[in-house]
C-alpha cells in the first residue's frame, strides 16, 4: 500500500530528513541521538514499517541495514527503487555484515546505493555521507 506524502518537500526543509531502518534498537537509538543535532531522524526497526515511512514521509536519505527481521535490506532497496515516489531517495547501507556484499559481488552502483558503510561507523563519517547524499546545500 502506497501512502501519500505528507511531508514538506526537501527544497523547503531546513535540515535533511533521514530515515534509519535497523533492527538493532541500541544502535538505532545511538545513531539517532548523535545525529539529531544535525538532521531530523525517523526510525524503523522493520522493513515493512521502514517502507511505509519512506512512502509517507519521503525522506531526503534512507540509511538501511541489510539484515532485518521481516525482510532483506537488499530486497527492500529494490522495492524502494521500483516505487516512483521513493525511487530517487539516496540509500546508504549501514551494515555489520559486509560479507553479504562481497559474496554477492554487489557494488554500490549495482544496488543504486549512494554508499555502503560498515558498522560500527563513526558518527562524523555517517553524517558526512548523509549530507553528501542529501545534497541540496544542507550543512551541519
């Protein structure tokens, strides 16, 4: 089910809106707490709720884990890419399981991903990646 957008367009936002989708609640909360000084954060711990938030809020960037309890992050990214509403939202993969990429010989370009980062990722590197992905002159 596609939920219509209720968010202000990114051109009118003062700060990037970032959707984090990660089932590790401790990491989800920690990254959100550190980055909320610079960006607005939406959080989801499951693929289904992440997809619904992406469709309803149209974030500027999606930070996506690979291993989720109800879906595979790679499959979720394909679903986001196939939806016209979310197809152009930059996706940053943040994962502790980079073997999934190596074994599948998957590159960021092939995934239409902006970047693939390995956990634990320093907050300043994650923030710089989010700002680069968001573009639009956003600066912390």
